[in-house]
C-alpha cells in the first residue's frame, strides 16, 4: 500500500501527542515499518528555532507575523522530512498543519481566511495530507487537560481559545479530507475513531 501522510490537529489539550504516538505504534504494527512522526512547528533545525520564537512569552507577535513564521516552518518540514519519507515508502504522522493556521491566525486571530489559505497553498502545501483528523473537545476539557499556560500562544486567554475550537469545527465542515473526531472519551476509544479515519483514507 502507498504511504500515507496523516495530520492530527486540534486545540491545545485535545490529546494530539497521545493520539500521534498511538497512531504511530498502530501503523508500525500494521506496516512493519515505523512511520516518521513529526510536529510543527518543529522537527527540523529551522522549525525548532522558529518554534522557540513563536512560543516566547517575552515577544509580541501579530497574527500576520505568526502566519509567515508557521508557513516557513511548514515549508521546511515538508521539503526536508515529509517528502523524503513518503518517497521512501514510509508513512508520516504530523502534529498540526493547515487546520491550526486557519483556527489560530484566521478565525481567532482575525486574518482573512482566503489570504491565509492562498499563502499556505502556494508555499507550504506539497505534498498534501491524505487525511487531517481534528480532535474536537469543549473548551473546558481542553483547558483542564492542558493545565496552566506554558507559552505565548497558550496564554492568549479563554475567549481566544474558544474561537480556536470553533475555527477547527468550521475547517472540518469546509474541507473534504478532514475528519472531526470527538476526543472527550478515553485515549483508546479516540484512537479507534482516529484509526478508522486513517483506514478510510487508504
């Protein structure tokens, strides 16, 4: 079977890292080869440096600057890690992608969604994910799981993060390759729903 590029996305506290680990383990068992598990921003040298800037609580960055930095990190990730992995026959599991940018910088940040998507599609969209799974949780569940804000974006306040969650739901309605999964249940139940979404994309 061809390798899959799978994105797991959702608000802070939705369980992305747990589900990415569980999915990676399941894919390895099913395929016999470990997938490449990446996060963004991050996983490349450039991405990790941009991540440090984006999350630095001593900096004040507008959504336009955030957009450009996230797009740069994503473009580097795709070129340096995702493309070679898929070309070699390995699946890729990526934490965060375009749904995050739409939810955080567009819906919650106030940027025009058409301008945001135009930039992303032009500069950070090759290869495209086969499926994007959005882990959906209510705000209070996300906040409880996340705990105290640990970075600049987490510290933007409850009203901001409520808009982020709504942004993910809007994204899921608009984009055919996205599956919205209720992530309020146990990790095992959520994983079963994630695995179904991934299996359907094969």
